[in-house]
């Protein structure tokens, strides 16, 4: 296993593994899909995806952050990706996820996000985690709601107005304790 083996995670139905340097093609399947990144007018250049993969591996993984690929445990089929990374132009950490359309509506985003939140709060000791969501992204708003995030206003992210949500570690751990 890699030097970042502590980043290999599992849920009941999913395997999460951090991006590796040779994962550009897998990441591109997700990030160049116009239904997944519906807010982009043009497809993301493969070179930008390659740079993002390299940033995740080289700059974020050593701190327990970065991007993970999601795979169904039973079939090893690519489901999507999830990330825990610095929110641009802030000192905050954000969670985000992108699922391939074939896997929408199965609860995978919520399942993976719960694991990444637990990892961020318990293993990394983060005090709070942000999520930025476009107002028209109803499925993602549903996931954020299930996870207990509270809206804290709006911000400009990727040149678009997003709703800014935040989840405090103490609130997350208290909720987790009552639902366990």
C-alpha cells in the first residue's frame, strides 16, 4: 500500500482511495461529464485535471486532505469522487463530491460524505468543515441537509455565487452519538 495508506477508507458499500498520480483518466470521466459539472460552459481541460490530481497527491495527501475516488465494493465500478480540501481564498476546509449519473439517487454521496466528515473531525481534528453549493443543485442541498450543515451566507466560488454551509465538529459528534 502507498505511504498514504491511512487515507484508504471504506463504508458498507463503498471503497474510497486517494487519487494516485495515474488517475487522470478516471478523474476526467467524472469531471468532464457535463451532467456532473453542469455549471461549466466548457469541459474541464485534461491538463487542469492532471494538475488537480498532482496537487491532491503531492500537496494535500500528506496532511490527510485531498480527493478520493469512490468505487462500489461489490463491483469495483467507479462511482465518483469526494474531496476534503482548502476552500479557495480562505483558511477553511471544504467537503465536496461528484457522482457519475448512473449512481445518482443511491445514497452514495451521503454515505461517502459521512465517512469523510468523520475522518476530518476525528482523525484530523478539524473544528469545522464547509460545503459550498449552488442554489440550483437540489440533490447536493439534500445531502448537506441530511448531514446537518447550516447555511452561513453566500460566497463567490469558481466565479459563481454559492451558498456557504458549515458544520461544527461538536455538533457533528453530538448528532453522531445520538444516531449510533
